[in-house]
C-alpha cells in the first residue's frame, strides 16, 4: 500500500500493508532510539492499562537492548500497529510515512 524508505535522518523505514483479511498494518523498522521514541509517545485516548502495559514492554525491551549493546551487538527494533480503513483514508501518504 505504501512505503517510506530508510533514511539517515529518520533512522527508520515504514511500510503500510494490507493482509488477506483486509486488515491494515503499519510496520516500522529502525534504530532503537528512533522507534522507541515513537512507541513511548502513545496516543490520545489510551487507557491507563494500555499506558502501563506499553511502559512495561518498553522497559523490558530497553533492558534487552542495553544488554545486547554491551555484548557488542547491533540492534534494530520492529514495531507494528493495526490501522482502521478510516485512519488510512484520513491520512495522506506523507503523514503515514512520518511514522
């Protein structure tokens, strides 16, 4: 459906895909600092449980990333978000690519 290629400014790439069940997902892959900053922002209307769950996952992920970097390993982070057809139609391709 759409793609924003990797570049050194964004430090990530984004792909918008539609599955056989017509579900739409935004997939993002990139540097941990870039992707984790997007994840930590959350969204308006998130419940307390969603915020707490995201914080727990982020904390565990950051601990893993720290351990891997101490071992001299390079890392990338992958994230996904399911989007509704309305969300996709409301956003232009440049807005979706900003993620």
